[in-house]
């Protein structure tokens, strides 16, 4: 086959790929609406792992890695669309930047132990919280209002990790209201 004929065949396939991609994205938009209705998280890693496993299993010889990479990109685009749809539904204008305040300035008296640094699985609770918030669309900064007695330990824990979103720690107050006020002092316009 000549180069022109081969390119013509690729062009036809590209049209089919685009149509299927757009159909898939429309379904993903419906999934986002259902996740919103049921309060389900956007990222469900177990689901993505299952999809990637099936992709590898059905790939033609020599195409498993490329097919997996393609589906990773498609799922990443899908997550981005879902986050945009969910952000739009909570009233965050597209392109706006927001700060998230996490108040953790208490003394852990009710729990009897430091709940921020309490290991949950393989890491402390505060890292689970930050990883869940990190990279959310439209979030430019996460502000932690941390009790004075835990500030150094939490700051060291955070400084040893890599986050996409800026993480700022401030000293929490004697009351939740004071902790929120201290955090508000660190809010930026994005």
C-alpha cells in the first residue's frame, strides 16, 4: 500500500476513535452525576486497576504497554472532566482558585491520643486527608490549622512529602473559631 492509502486508512480510524471517545466521555459525564448523587469519590483506583488488567489481557502481542498507556490517559481525562463537572455543580466557577481550610488545632482530649498522627493503615490520618485533597481542581492551597503541641511534628511530616497543591500550616487557636480565624489569615486569592 502507498503512503497516501495508509494515511487515508488512519484518518478513517481516527474518526471512529474520536466518535467512540466522545461517546465514552458522555457516559463518564453521567457517571460524574451519579457519583455526585451518591457522594462517591471521583477516583476509584480499584476500578481503574481492573480496567487496566483487562486491557493488558486482551491486547495483541506487542501492544500491552501502549494500550495500557492509552487507557491511563483516557481515564485521566475522564477524571478531569468529572472533577470539572462536580466543581461546577458546587458553584466554583471554572478557572477560579479556592483555598481549603482543615482545622486540626484541637488537643485530642476526647480521643485520648493524637488523632492527626494516628497511623491508619500505612500512614498517619493527616496524610490520608492531604492526599485526598491534593490535586483537586481549582484548589491552589490547603491550609492546616494545627494545635501548637503538634505543629512541629505535622510540619516535618508534610515537608517530607511531595504534594501538587501548596500546603501551609498555621498555629491553631484555643477554640475552633480561633483556629479558623488563624487559617483565614493564610488565605490567598489564588
